C-alpha cells in the first residue's frame, strides 16, 4: 500500500525552509566517464526570461553543492559495458542535449541562468555493487548537484538508500519500476521519468482486451522488481476477462541465454507471447520467435523496443510485433518537418557526431535531458530542495520528442511523471502507431491499485 509523505520528513522540512526563504526576500574525458562540453555560449543566446530568473534567485538561499557561479554539475551511472551495454547510447543522447543547451541555449535556464552544464557519467556495467561505488564517487568526490539518471532497477535500488541518506536528488532514474514512485516517505529524493512498468503492462492488456479478448498468454520476465512490475500490472489489468496467462518463465541477469525458457513457453501453445526482457535477452527471445514454428502475437516491452535491437535480429520475421511508445521515432515519416524532431536531427550530428540518430536509446537520452531542462525551468531556487519540490509539481510540462498529447504531470500524491503511451506495431522497418494515446491514469486508475 502506498505511503504518503509525512509532513515531518527531512525533505519536507528542508523544502519548507526553502519556500520560506523564497517568500522572504560533452566530450568524454576517459573510459569511466564523460563531461559535457562547457564552451562559452554566444552573448545573444541567453535563455528567455533570464532577468526574471536572476531576480528570483537573488531571494533564494545559497546554492547547493554542485552549483557554482559558472556551472551546474550533474552525474549519471550507466552500463556502458556488460549485459545491458545497449543502454550505453543513452548518456550519449543526454550529453549531446546538454552540450547543445550550453552552446545554443545559453546553458541552464531560470534561476540557474548563466551556468553551463557539466555532466559526468560512469560505467557501472549494470552491476549494483559497482553502481554503489560510482554513485559515491559522484556525490563525495565529484560533488554533483544531482544525479540525473542512474540506469536500471537493480543498480538504482542498490543506490537509493545512500542518495536519500545524503539528501542528493536522484532525478528521472532510467527505470520504470514502480518502487521509485511509491516509496516517497522513505526515499523522497528519488523519482523516475519514463512510463512505469505497471502502466505499460496495462497498455498491452488493453490492446488484447480490444483485439484478442480470449487470448492465452505466455510470459518471459526478468526475475526482479522490473519483471514483476510488468507481470503484476498485466495480471491485474486482465482480471475478470477471458484472457488467461497459461505459462510463465523467469530468467536471471546472469543467465547466458533464455533458450530453455523460450522452449518451455513455446510448448504451452499460447497465442500471445509477452516479452519482458532487457535488450540482449530480448534479442535472443525475438530470434527464437523468428526461427521457431511457434507463431504467437509478440508483445515487446518498451525497455527493448529500439529498432537497433529489433533490426539486429531481422525485421522480416517479426512483422506485426506489438509495443508501446511515448517518444517520436526519427525513422517515422510522419515526423518530417516536426519542430522538435528537426531540432534533434539538426543538432545530434553536431554534438554527438559518432552517434546513430535513429538509435532509440540516443533519442531517449536527448528527450530525458530536455525534460530535465524543463524541470529546471520550473525550479524556484538553485537548491537541491527546490529541485525536488519542482518534481512534485509538474503540470502539463512538455519535453522534446514526446508523442503529441504526452506531457509530464506529478503531484505530492502521484510521483510518476509519464503514464500515457500509444500502441505501435512493427511494419517494415519502423513502428507504426495505432489508435490513440492511452492515459492509464484515466483508464485504470492509480498505479498503487495494481501493486497493493
């Protein structure tokens, strides 16, 4: 059951102090990390409303650690190597956007005006112990203002006790596990960004309810909070219907393959396969589907739906595969001439010349960095407390590359910024959007109803 934040928590008290005070008056540096380029911005590219931001900051407390007169220092931890290394493209996108913001937008916005982004990210190999060590380095040695992205459910779960004890923002973590939005009493300094896994699972349930109401389903899932969120979200969404889960197989991140699991699932004869896996295992499962006689409707979770991952297996045998999207796809012709897409395409080559602009993880990195930029615009003081206060008060806040109708919305009672997605099917070598955007808050109610 969800616990609402106590008014006496350390964060709440710190935020109250900050509010009272307000009322009263990228280039890589080595193999382990990278720092966004901090080249001076042209004098005429200062962010709009900069004077107002400067005046507002003057009435604020002293800036927090990681904020100097010239810079705002951020940190991230990603699997640049190891079993989840496909996600290593995400910080490339983040770094590109922040470098673009430095060069083209005058650096950080609002009360942070005049400061250039400095972004340091390190390789945790998707290893929780390594993530703990690197997050400590970022906080204690690099003295970052905030962690903007730690990737993966296991690494983030291993670090959030520490970041919350240190009262360091752990913002827009790259995982949709519901634990990072529900435990706001004990972990008020951590918040996710992407649609949570329960909400996404509800999208697939709705798709089957509308199109295959008597489906039998076989599920492959990662044996951790990430996998269980999807499974439980799906299971609760189909309650009372004629849809039935007839087979379940789990895997560990240390498993070399999922071949035996896929063999067992195929033997069930289910007419739907729900693929809840990270990219390397997703590719194995898709490969099995492409080569076997089993021909189910294939539901692929968004965690692994980058066309780079799908294309590595081969598009032809996977036609009609179903996923859910919340970001625009650079390869989708309907976005030709779209302003956000044009900004992305015009600048990604300049600020990340070695990146593949069509890689979904690069797109994700650019989008989440633009969302963080929008969050800074909502922040009332250059402090950690004010940043976290802003994360709980996002109202219809747009970000670059989000699908039309998808914006960030939060409150003290709902710390999931994005809960809307749209079904898409694989047609040729692109995802083809189907139907309308589904806001799962409106269709199914609060996420806590599905997780207890």
